């Protein structure tokens, strides 16, 4: 269960990296920047999805 929480936070790390990549590519190639920012949005969504899913599993195991 602990490894799932580590991967949950890894999504936020990847989101920050993709945002940084998107901002740095913005002036050169806007298409590459949109892809990086889209992946950052996906990583943030996955963080909240995994957080909610892990909480649901913990609640089920506690009952």
C-alpha cells in the first residue's frame, strides 16, 4: 500500500516537470508546449484520481 502512495506523489513530480518543459518550449515551438502542458494536466488528474481511489480502498479495508 505504501508504494501506491509513492506513485501517487510521483504524478505531481511529473506534472511539475511537464509544466517546466512546456513553459521553456513556449517561445520556440508552441505545439510541443501544448503537448507538455496537456501531459501535465493529465498527470494532475491522475494524482487526484489515484488519491481518491486509494482512500476508497483504505476505507473498504478498515471496515
